[in-house]
């Protein structure tokens, strides 16, 4: 039996893909080849900020405008509304958060407000961790519509009231190296301050000027330094 053109099966149209950028208010946007799409907080399907996702358009631009004019659900601008179908590539394999004791679980509440999913761990694995401690949790199961996120504690960072905790959180979040090779330590120890050599290399001597910076007295790197000249 011969098939005419109108009976031929059309190739399936691929769904848009892009990186999800989540707003502090909970909703997000995905930049795709079809343009930027708006993703409500209820349509994240377990996706985190920074994840590469596949989405489906729920409401095209025209119907979104009509819903807004009729007093429907609010949304930023007139961008088409989409929902996350699945996560193609995860941006996070671990999170920094506050450990809350809720036997038999230790619940990690993410420090990043753009990630609204708590991560459940087994309290029995780390009974020594106190309530309120900041930790890093490795995610073993990401959240879905039916299941919560689960993980295991891989690092204890410290208490929120510790004066140095801000630096520790930055180091932990970006996985910065805090242990260095013997060669790197040797080079750092041999570093010296040589004013004469600096001037020979072309640096200008401004020590006779009154210069103000925004940095504290113990800073090692000074930025945005300014000075004034009197103008007749």
C-alpha cells in the first residue's frame, strides 16, 4: 500500500534544552535555542540552579499574556512558561548546608537559597554532629516529584557563629585547595619584599602620597586605592 505525503510520520520534535538559572524568589529561567523560557518554582522537577535541563513549553507567549491579563498566576514578563522534564547534567554533586537533627535523620538545609531541597542523611552515621553545624553533604539521590534528596556527610565545616566560618564556607563551596605541595610551600617561604628591586623593574614610588583604600589594615591585596590632587 502506497502512502501519500500526508500519511508519512513526521520526525519527533526535540524538546528545548538549556541551563537553569534559579532566582532567589524560587522561579527560574532557561536560555534555549527557542529563546528564554520561564520555569515556575512548582515546575522544577528536582532541578537545581546551574543544571542542564530538558524542558517542555506549557504555555506559549500569547496564552501567557492572556492569563496575566485575566489575573492568572503571576510570572516575570511575557516569556513562555515551561516545565522541567528531566535533568541532563547536574551542576552539583554536593552542597553546603546547616545540619538539623530530626531523628532518625540528620537533615541538611542548603546554605544557597536558590536550592530549596533539603537533603536527608542518616543520623546514626554521624551522631557526633551537633544541631546547627555547617556541613558538606554528598548527594546520593537527587529529589523528584515523589522522593526527597538523600546524601552522606563528607565534611564538617564548623559552627555558624564562628568568626572565620565565612571563609571556610567559600573554601568548601568551591572546593579550594588548602593543602599544598612541599615545592609550593618552599616558594612561598622564599618570597621576599624588595622595594629597590621593584623600583628597578619599573614600579612607581607613591609612598609620599596620601592614598586611601577600602581594605582593612591587615589586607594582603589592596584594591580601589584613590588619592587627590589640588586643582587651582
